[in-house]
C-alpha cells in the first residue's frame, strides 16, 4: 500500500514538472515572438524614415523609437539594428553612446569603431569640431586594429571634412589622400563621390581653383549614377547638387566669371531648393549669401538686402552661428556700399566681438577686411591685427592646425591610457579568478576533510554503538537463558510442588470419613493455604518476567532509532504491527534483522539527504514477515549502487535467514528497502 502511494506521488510530481516546463517554454517562446515583432517594427520604421523630409512630428517619432532602441537587450542582431537606426535617422548622441556601451560589453571591435564614428558624426553635425575630430581618431584606431579598409577610408574622409571646415587644408589634403589609398573594388560609389567632393573643398581652400572645379564637376556627374541613386534618397541627392553647384558658383566668383556664377545660383534656387524642407532651407541660406556677394561685386544692390535678411532669419531659426555671421558680414558690406555707415559700424563691432568670443578666425579676418576697406581713419591697427590673425589661422603658427594636432596627441595618449587600464583590468581579473579558484580549492579541501572527519566519527560511533548493543544483546540472551532455566524450574516446582500437594490433598479428602473431617480440617486448610502462597509467589515471578520482556528486540530497535534521531535532523518513525510478535522469532533472525536495520539507518544518515525516514514491521502473509525502510531523500540509480559493500552485507544477512531484499529507488524520488523474511 505504501509502495503504491509512493509511485502515485512520483507520477503526480512528474506531471507537475512537465506542466511547469511547458509554461516556462511557452513564456520563452512568447518573449522571443515579442522581440521578433519589435525588431520587425523597428526595421520597417528605419526603412521608411527619410532624414531629408523629416518634419517635427517625424523627429518626435524618432525620439520615441530611440527609447525603444535603448531598452533592447544586448545582442548582435540588436546592435546591427541600432547601427542602422543611427545611420538612417541621425538621432541624438545617447543612442550612439548606448551602441558603444553594448559593443564594449560584447567585445565587438567593429561595433566599437562604428560607435566612435557615429558619435564623431553627431558632434560634426553640431559643429563641435574638436570633439568630432577626437572621436574620429578613436574610430580610426579601432578600425585599424581589425584592418577594416572601407571603414578606415570613411573615417579618414570625415577627419578631412573637419579639417577643411576649419581651414586646415594642407592636413585635410593628407587625410583625403590617405583615404583614397584604402579604396578597393568593394568601396561603395557614394563613398567615392564624397571623396571627390571633399577633394574639391580642399583644392578650393588651397587656391587650386581649376583642380577644385574638376573634382566638383566629377562629383556632380557621379550623382547621376544609378548605383548611387539606389542608396540615397532624391532629397539628399538634391542637397549634394545644391552644395556642389554653389561651390562651383563661388569658384566662378573668385575667377570673376560673374555671369556663369549668377546662372548657377539662379538654377539652384529655381530647380533644387525646396522652401518647405528644413534641410533645403539651410542650404538655401548659404546660396542666398553667395548670390548677395555676387550681386555686390556686380554693383547690383537691388535684391541684396532681402537675400541677406532671409539668410539671417534662417540662421536664427536653426541656431546656426556660421550662417548668421556670414550673412551679417555681407550685410555690413552692403550697408557700406549703400552709404549706410551708421548701420554698418555698430553691426560690424558687434560681429567682431562675437566671432572673437567663439574663436572664429575666418570671420575675424573677414571683419578686419571690412574695417580696413570701409572704416576709414587709422586702419594700420586693423591691418596689424589682420596680419597677426592671418599668421595664427594660415601661417606657421596656425593655431587651428596646432589645436587639431594637440587633439590627435591627447586622443592617442587617452587611447594608450585606456589600453593600459584595460590590460590592468585583465590582469586584475586573472588574479581575481586565480584567488577565487584558490579560495574555492581551500574551501573544498576544508569541507572534504570536515566530511571525512564526520564520516570517521560516525563510523567510530557506529562501532561503539555496535559494541554497546552487542553487549546489550549478549546480556539479553543471558537473561533469556536464565529466564528459561527459571521457567523450567518453576514448571518443575508447579508440577512437583503444586500438583503433587493438590493431588495429596484431594486424595486425603477422598479417604476421610465423616467422623475424621473435623480432626483433619485444619491440616487440609493449612495445606491449601501453602499451595496458595506458592502459587502467589509463582505469579509474582511471572509478572516480573513480563516486565523484563519489554527490553527485547523491539525495544532495542526503538532505542537505536532514538539515538540516530538525536544525532541528525532526520525524523525517524517506527511503525510495528501490534499483531506481530517479534520476540517469537529465532535468535539468529533477530540478530540479523537488527544488524540489517542498523546498517540501513547508517546509510540513510550518510547518503540519503532525506528529512523523513519510516521503519515498518508487519505481516506480508501469515507466514512472511515484511520489513520496510522508506526515506524521502535524493534517491539513487539502483542499477549502479546496488553493488556497494554496505548493501551486499545487508543482502547476505537477510539471505542467511532465507529472506529476500528488494530496492525501489529513483533519483530525486527517495528510496524504499523491502525485506521479506519467513517467520518459521
């Protein structure tokens, strides 16, 4: 019955485990489906997003999607998704910072390089050129470590853009040439087009106008390639056309080809400027300034003021100080040419103060040129300032160039320091791991020795206990022998003393006549009283013998269980069928049963890791005794463990008294030992 209940419990636990496993798997599948759904939605948003045509509502949506991107777990797929999101949407820096953090965590060298590149690109868009240049240097180092030529070429080109925008054209030329050296057959066409465009900027800054015109024209022609159109939106291509065409127009102004320049600027305004688009509007501001400067050179001031006013408003709207200062400087010149000196002077003073504060050398030079040309009076001071700033901006003491050289050196120093810190962290990690292993080894050795000490103490206790109970059994056997002798003696005395006396008394009573009864009455009464006293003594002896019998095998087993209960946290229970007479078993059976129980309880204590153990005695059949020891411990594989020395000893003991041993065990499901022993 107990075995059936045990198997039924195991079956229920099995079903419960399967149910929990199914729920966990279902939860994981749902989570995976949810992640895939999020990724698909993000991919659709990225594919559909157009940075050129994005309005304020699109920017709000982009920022909302940025928060979703920041909540994605770190994985290769999610990092690729984040990279595409940054590239396509030109989002805020926090997404690029998150991309860098995830790439560093996963030791993704390509991801780290791309993250540095996108952070630099963010600073470039914000016109924070020092920071942009520093991050492009870090990206260059990262790509150089993994020998990614395409990414290296792209990064060097961006460095050239930063240098070109700051007037460091000779260094920008070196970076462009370096970028060209990394070109391969796999270099995308849009990257080559950007290289031609930047080369045009560099040659234009160096005064090589014919070469600049050639490269601008080549870059403009490449925009018509189908391969480039397929990877760039029409709006972005329009902006590039506007930039290249206006650059050609500015070259024509310097070459005094005013009609050609005028035709180009008007073509841009009529064909490529989209007044409803924010990006196109910013490009229009630069075109308007160039067209205003052209008209002043043509001495046609009719539309100059309106063009410059539009440019200034666009600059203020976009918080673009370069547009504002360029347009205001042109406006100062317009005021002077138009005879409005009272407006020109204060405005020029204001601009000169502002460009000094932000360190804009190019605008300072333009302001000083206007002072020298129109301010009148003693212009020698302005000329000296112009020479000094020109040296700082273009000469041997070029502060801008030296600033970028300093940034390069500091970035290299920072990268070296980061590598040193990384090496130290790795060393500390290795040392920490070694210390952890050593500590764990010491702990394992300590625990092992403690366990072995515990096992030795248990074995010593077992030996002492066995000796003690052997002594108890020997004493009990001796007491039983004495009791047997006393019983034989009492039986003899009953037979010889009580029966013989009663027979004699009965015989005397039969022989007595009526006349002799009175005379013999007292004698017979005394004889019967003597028999009563004798029977009473025998009765007392029997009562005392039953008291001694309680100290039999059953009591020894209960005492043994009580000892083990005190020595462990296991709750031992003894259940004995009240109809079972253990004491009726032979001495050999009692000894072997007791020793087997002792061995089993020792195994339960050391190996089972249970908290409940039950010992049950009862009849299996009228001729068979059933002994069951059941624990709820960890169980074991009976096919392997049944060959152990302890179990073999138990099996030999039970077989010695013609019994059988059955073991029912399952890993994690407890163990049942069943002994079936013939009673007779």
